[in-house]
């Protein structure tokens, strides 16, 4: 690789050009090509190529660990890691190297949600067999925590989340420090998932955005949202809730949600609230039941939501049935049960009725 030749252009201009190329394409084809121009271009291109890393299996893990152990300067560019977890010890090793990491996504093999490797730049030669990276480890994990800003976990990853929250270095410092966490997205299907989330939330003292997806009514009804977010009630600004529960008990879920919202009203600084709920066509909710009116009453209670500016409600219905009449009835909710929200002068209210193709 050659060194860059003198030109009349300031070097900062090349950086701006690379930045523009990175914005225009997802796979960084042009950016990777730029990395072959000159060694001087490597910092300009690597900050994009390695900003987000996906590790989907053990061979990918081996390749990436070998890469960063042979090229340690690369780790400074990694800001987001998406990992299909198979071995917690390996995850612990990689987290010990990525000290600038800000966003972590944990997935499970069983969900089959695989991606593609996009972090290879053109100056790395993978023609040679990948060295088994454990042979390159000459020092223990650096005893410094990773301060995450964003964390996402999917179903069947509860044990990993709990280990991340509780695991410590030999010096007592946490491997992952969640105290600066601003955004968390979680998927909960059972009590184990809830327990794992709570182990993180009690540490997230600066949490601003929570996106919670629930797949089981019993789990939610016995956990209660208010108890989960009570430690973040003074910092939480955006709350997104989604309930994918195909049961007759969807009315119970909405009723418990209203109770939770009533509990946190008055003490919170929430500015944006988003609720998505999948309703069974045979339920009272699908017929425009009075439970919707209770939600309207809670959210428009005087002096209860001082900072609330936006409320969006998405009602999802399965696509397996002919339910045009149900959709028509639900679209009339603003006139029948959401009068307070739809006429509010301080809250921007949006209602959407959609078909969910997965049910």
C-alpha cells in the first residue's frame, strides 16, 4: 500500500469525501475501496467499516478476534457490537477489547436472525487460515468496564443479560457498566427475561429511553411495569411498549397497563409514550370496548403528565381473518373513547390500526 502523494487539497477534504460515501451506501463498498488507496486513508475508512460489528457464529468470532489481536488499532473504531451468543466466555473476551463500545445487541441462535459480515476492509487479507485467536492472548482482559449507552436483547438471552449485569473483573469493577445507559430495548417472553431486565434497570440510573416488548400476558400481569421503571422515573423521557399476545386476556393486559400508568403519573418526566397492542378479533378490545376509554382518562388526567407531548397508539389485528368491520370500528376510537387525547391542546395524539402478517 502506497503513502499518499502531496496534493493541493487539504487532508480534511478527503475525510469529508469518505464520510459522504459512507452515508450513501450500506455495505461501504466505495469506502473499502478507499482503504486500499493509501495507508493514510485507513483511519478515515476504518471508523466507518468497523463502527458496527456483527458476530453470528464461532468462525466469525474467531476471525474477528484474530483480526483485532493482529491489528489492535482497529478496536478504537468499534462502537456497536451485535452478537449471536453461543459462549459467554468468548463474549467476555471480546468486550474486554472493545473499550470504546457504546451499543450492544444480544441475540439467540434459536431465533435464526442472522446477518452478514460487513466489517472486512480491503487491506485485510483473509486468504491465510484464521489463527485460533486464543493462542494470541498474551494478557488477561483489561480490568476496565465498558460503559454502554445502548443495549438491546432478544428473547432467550436472559441468562446472558443477567451475567453481563452481574459479572465483574477480578478487581471488582463490572465488565459492563450500565450506569450511563441511555437506551434499552428488551423482549420478554417469560419471568426469566423480566428478572434479567430488572437486573439491568436497577443499575441504569440515567435511563432515558425504554422499549419493552411483551409476549406473555401472565408474565406482564405478575411483574407490573411501574415496578420495573421506578428507579428511572426521574430520567425516563421516552417509553415504547408493545404487547404481542394473542389471547382473550388482552383486556386484562390493557387494564394492568392503565393501572401502571396511573401509578407513575405525576412523578415522571415522560415526553413521548408509544403503545402497540395486538388484539384478538374476538376480544372486547377489538369491538371498541370501554377499556380504551380508561387509557384516555389516565393519560389526560389533570396535573399528571406535565412533560407529555406525544402519544401514539397502534392497534394490531391478525391478518388470518376477514376483519374489515373490526378495523372500521377501531378507526372510530378517537370519536368514541379517545376524545380527551384527540382534542388535547398539549398532547399530539396519533392512532393507527394495522394488520400484523405474523399472526
